[in-house]
C-alpha cells in the first residue's frame, strides 16, 4: 500500500483520505475496505484519524458504511450523483479570460498523453509555493478541433488538490472545472505569451515540421485566497489559435482566445 506523502502540508486524516480515494478510483477494495484497526496500523495513525477519513468518503457518497459490516465502495451511479450535488453549491462561475478558456476547451477533443505524480523541481516548487520534492501531478494533453491538432499542453497541479478525478475525467473536462468540482475556487491568473519551436515529440503530436514556430503560453492560476493551484505551459499552432486583446482609452482590458476552423 502506498503510504501518504509526509511532505504534504495537510492533516493526517486528509492524507489517509487522499490515499483511500485514489485506491477506490483504481478499483481496489471491491470486496470491502479493511477495518478501522487494520487501516490504523497500515497508516500508522490513530483509529479516530481513520474514522474521520472514512466519514468524509461516506459523506461524499464514495463508500457505504453499515453497522457490523466492512465499508464498501458505493455504486457508481450513487457516487456520481452525490459528488455532483456536493460540488455544485461551492462552485462559482468563472469570469473573463478563464471562462473563455474553458468555453473554447469544450469545443475540442482531448488525447491524454501523460498523467502521473512527480517530485516538484526547484522551478515548480517556487511557482506553486511548495517545498522542493513535494508531489505534483503532471498532465500532458493534446487538444484538437475538427481541423486537426490545436495545442500541446503540460499542466502541473499540487497533488493535494487532485481529488475525485483522474486520467478518464481529463479526457472530457478542463482541469479548471475538475478543480472546481474538487472544491478549489479559481481566482486570478497571470499569463505570458511568447514563441517556441516544436521539438520532435511536439511536432509529431501537432503534425507540424520539427522547428516550426509555435505560440507558447505560460499561465499560473491562483485560487480566491491567492494560493497557486495550476501551472500551465501550452504550445499552440498559430494557424489555429489566436489571442486577442482590446484596450480602451479608460484603461479597461478585455482578452479572449479563439480556436476554430476558420484559422486553419
């Protein structure tokens, strides 16, 4: 059994919760979870800590607990309905550029190339305000429109925030929406746009020559409390992607992105 990462700045019960949640998502414990005493021994924590983690899983509809019986995974339909109901009151609509980004993403298809946990490098630790070596979830995806490949996107999210979604969900929903469903409230984003050349791997995914000029976007998203929750590095085909900005005389700025077949 994978032990909870001691470096995560979260409580013991939540570390137990995260590990059990991941195991449930992987299809483990189909015949029932171990008892509280056994889990306490496995995680080297008190029984009260285990009970609190199990209570949270039960409240989210992920497990069913009955007196005198081992907890077991909840039926899929009940789990999905409960999770959606729990997430909806806290979720707030996105605004401005972030809303535009999510809207454009819905019009694309996604190939998930990579989805794994990695230790934070010094650069990632600085950007996401973590300790070097803390666990970070790396996602690499290719988005395509009807015209063909559009973008090659690498996203980094603190492992502690990856709750209730995995590789399958990434193929159907933008990460910002998945983070919202997990209880994260996106706030502001800092974005820079530059240019890069396609290397061998990216060129193959985007169907462009090696060395072709691509738009490069770096976006750091913070939650409403100012904590970094997502770092994105995106490479975009300039013939299928535009970044538009309108500046008014009174200082207002409106930015939006466009990805459609007209640009191809």
